[in-house]
C-alpha cells in the first residue's frame, strides 16, 4: 500500500464520519430528529468505526516499519473527530 493510499483512507474516513456526525447533530439540534436512541446509536457506530480503523492503521504501521510515520499521520487525522464529537455533545446537553 502506498503512502498516498494510506493518507487517502484516513482523509476519506474522516470526511465521511465528520459529515455524518454533523448531519445527525444538526438534525437533532434543529428538532427534526426526536429519537435520542437513534442519535446515541449512530455516535457509538461512528466511534466504533473510527477506533477500528485507527487500530488497524497502527497495527499495519507496527508490522511495516517503513510505513509507521504515514500510518501515524493518518490515524491522527481520524482522531480529530473525537473533540468535535465532544463539542457537539456539550452543545446538545446545553
């Protein structure tokens, strides 16, 4: 796997999960989605997806030491979603 492929995986998963989380947040915040169970289930699925991909990228980086730095960059791009989700959660509680 090339360096560009690894970075594109990280960026595309970041974009999809950020877009999906933002859509869910704004639909809940505007009152279009009333079911909190659906929201919490989607957030758990997003966390599960992000953590699985971060974990698999780190394992790949440990196995192929020449790709470790690029895997670390891609994993840190994915971890940007966690503070954004925390901010969304604080705004919903308010």
